[in-house]
C-alpha cells in the first residue's frame, strides 16, 4: 500500500452504491490499476496489475 500519487485521475466504479455510501474509486496508471475508498481518500490505496484488474472485473460482471 502507498499514498496515492496526486496526478492520478480517479473515477468512481460503476459497481459502487447509488446512495454514495459504499464507493470504490479506481485510477489507471501505466503498469497498475489503483483502488481506494472514496469516503476516505486519506487512507492508502492499493495497486493491482492491469491484467489482474481485468480478471477481477470479468469475474465481478458474472456475479
């Protein structure tokens, strides 16, 4: 885990709750996809490989 670089363009996941309470934001970096809790952006985000993120999104789409 690390502090999010300020240059990343974060966007809210389409799977986040519509009430604004269970929100996940992602940012695509050169080698990774960063993930954070939009309710508390001061907390560290985590990074996953772009390939790993693609597998996760395909899995989540099937649920």
